[in-house]
């Protein structure tokens, strides 16, 4: 049977491990590094006494590696609708292996589940909106994990974030008014103009994403030439993203006369410049936007 067994990396750090119950095998209790050299020293115990042996070996890096990137960012304060998003830079053949490598810890405890947005992006969302003040820690421990078809995790990554105030914005096409509530209290109302009948803004629940103080909106990015009758290429200020399909709340000084009266946009939520800046300044990633009563 085996006696004392030690494994040491080239950095001098000891690798933890454990003996089997019958004492015949020893295995590491942690992941070995890629392209590292290790020295293994083992004793065997038998009728002839104690014998020892030492060997050195090297590990190699897999040919196919993938890196994971996590949102929200470390230290970020986000809204009550924000999911945990893990984006890989390669398609993941074994989704279950990826999910098992991801740990989401919350304080207080929260029930949630994984769902896949694409072959490269998995999300974890609580069963209900987060409670303000909840603290979340995410660990993606994919280093050395076989994610299927010879694809391995390149490195581990972590993030910690906090849930901020509950901010829910309601946009009603009947009144063409946007109402912003923070922790249940109305803090701002403003007139809006949404998508015209040919390009309506869809009803539904949206989540605030990125925010840009200035950007160029170009219909060619989704297949409509900017020089076509329904195309556009427009510079806008105070743009707050509410969908990955390209819907923003943004300043539209050219449509102020229609705001609160009629829908004239290509699908975005048009507001005045001052209201656009206010919404930009008072929104955060993960806030909720609810749109109702449109023709979409």
C-alpha cells in the first residue's frame, strides 16, 4: 500500500491530494495547471519495509480552449431584473458541464435557474425579481474542465455585485406617457413617441442594458439599407438600451411635437433631450421597462 505521497509544482507549492480507502491509489484534490512541471514523491509500505520513488512529469495545454466573460461587472450595482450572464468565446458542446462549473451565491438565499441564450451564452436568473440590497457572488470554475468535444476552460473568473433600488418604468401607448417608479414611488413622468404602425414597439418587459451619451443608429446593422425609404443613419444623444434587438430610450428633439401625441419612430422610445438625459442619468443596468397597449 501507499504511505506518504506528496506532489509539488515548479513554483514550490504543494498540490493537495488524498489516498483511496484501500491505500492503493492517490489522486489530486485540485486541478493541475496547463504546461506545468510537477514532482511526485511516494512511499510504499510492504513486507519488505518502506520503499520510495520520485518522478517528474509535465502537463500540456489542450489545443482548444475557451474563456468565459461575466456580467454584471465586479463591484457593479444593478437593477432588480438583471440576470447573471456568462459569455464564452466558443460554442459549448456540453452545456451541463458548463452549468456544473458555475456557482451563484446570494445573500439572502435566492432560488434561480440556468437558461441558454445561444450556444455561447448561458444565463442564471432568479425565479422572481431580485430584492434590493441582495449581494451576489458568481464563480465560473471552468479551468481544466472538459466542456465537450475536446474543448476545455482556459481560466476561472469571478464577479461580485449588488442589487440596487427597484426602478420600474412603465410606458403606456394609450397615454403615450412614460412613468418611472423607484421603490414603488413615482419620481418622473414624461411624454414619449414610440414606433409607428409600420415599425411598432412591441409590448413586453424589457431590461436596461448599456447606456451611451452619444451614438450613431444605422438601420443597415439589421439589414435595412440606410439610404432606402425605411432606412436611417442618425446621430442620437442620451441613449439607454432596453433590448438586444436595438431598442433604446433616447433624446429625439426632432419629434418633440409628436411626443405624447403620436408614434413616429422606427421602434425606439423618443423623448426630449432633457428627459433623455434624465433617464440616462437615473437608469442602471438591470432596471425594468414595461411597455403596454402598443399595436406590436
